[in-house]
C-alpha cells in the first residue's frame, strides 16, 4: 500500500474514510466530518501507507514536522497521536487502529481492515469533503444552517482565533519556571522493575496497581513510568522513558493512552 495517489482516500473498517489531501476523517457510520491537524494527518498517512510495518518515532517526527522545518516535543507528538485515536472513535470506529510498540514506535496492524480507494472524481465535490485549513484543530460537524461560504468563513476565523489563543497560552506556560511537564509527578517507588511516578494528588497508588493488573502492563528493567489518571475523565496515560525526565537532556519516551479506562474505588 505504498503507491502515490493524490486523489485517493483510505477506507478503514468500511466505516471511516481518511482523505489525506484534505486532512479529513469522514464517518460512514454517523456522518461526522473531523478535521485533523496537518502534522497528525501526515503521521496517519505514513502509518496507513506502511500498514503492518513498525514506524519508528523518529520517522513520524520527520514526516509530521521536521521535513517542513518544524521542531516537535515528545508531548506535542503524544497529543497528536491521541487526537488521531480520539478522532477515529468519534468517526464511529471503536476498535484500536494505531498500536504502540513500547520503546520502538507505532504501527497499524495488518489485521485492521484498510483499503486504498481511487474515487470517481466527477462525484466528489468540495461541498462533500471540505478542504482543511493548516491551523485547524480536531473538529467535527454534522449540520450547518449558515450558507456554505459564510459558514466556512466564520468557522475559519473562530478556529484561527482559538489556535492563536492556544499558542499564546502554551508560550506563557512554556516560559514559566515550572515548564517541565513532568515536574508535578511524584516518585512512589520501584514496582516490577519500573521506577514509578504519579501525577500530583489526582493519581493514586491504588489506581496504578489496578491499571497494571487490568491491562497486563509490564515494563523493562530500569524503565521510568509516568502515570496519570483524571477522576472526571475515563482516561489513563502511561509514559515510559529510558531515564527520569530532565529538561534539556535527551530521552526516549513512548506513551500509551487508554481512553475508556477509569479507576474503580
């Protein structure tokens, strides 16, 4: 599945269409149209075009950002992959599409039904598949009561403003003394070869033990795990690193997100 085809789209599980040139997920199940960040779309395209192969994280960095002269942090990369997984679920495909191979990279297993399709160009219009703007984040829509040209104009302005505000907030946060994302994690001990850190007061030791028991979660010797839960959202995040995270030093980390997991009290 490596041939080039600018007008092709990918059909995932006979449920979700992915249009790479438009950075768009379209659901055949519920009619959702979900616009992806450009970098996330490029990563998904690379994974789909090499389905069944393990794609190293460095290759995804290159495809999504670096070949366009951009730099990317591990945290930004993890958030983009999380958006892809969430977008596919919003589009009605409940099965896991993107698999994380700890310390190696990502892959879309061969067992996931994927087809690359050349559409009948005469039947595909811009109205059916709107073109995504470079700065648009993950969004979805079904019905729009505004006239089409006006609605696109209004949405473009709103999304651009949202993006600018997000960039400004990120810049302020990044310039603060506590810019290290991992600075609010607390070391709780060595568990099954891992050095385990839990985020602040919102993540309990009991929830981590329940998580590793329910998900058959194991780690390699001397690995460092940063584990996060949120009592208000059914989600858990486990980030594995080669060594404790330190600002300014190189480290290799792989994240695992479980969107439907929640600690049972």
